[in-house]
């Protein structure tokens, strides 16, 4: 899990050069859901980025999803993105 968080942070830092990136694992909040898969994570990413703030919210989210495309397919079930 920690390796996944490091990989995500590294990718976001490389592609977006944000001021700050925080990643929160909220998987435990979804453990009772019918479709819960313990091998995939529910994450919240908080990104402080002037570049993303200047973009339309949908476009900014699409960009983050494209950066994390492989992780979304293989390791992340749900991703909440907050741009500050």
C-alpha cells in the first residue's frame, strides 16, 4: 500500500509539479459495501497546484485520471480529487 501511495505521489509530482500533494486512504470507509474489493483502494488526493486551479474542474480531473491510468485499472477502485 505504501509503495502505491509513493508511486502515485511521484507521478503527480513529475507531471504537474504541484506545491503539495496529500493522499488519504479511505478504503476502510467502504469495507461494508457490496462491491468492496480489499485488493483495490478508495483514495482521496489533495493537490495544491496553480496549473490545475486555472483549468476547468472536469479537465483537471481528466488530467489527473490520465496520469494515474494504470493505477486506476489495477489498484484503485475509487478516487476523490480535491484541487486547492
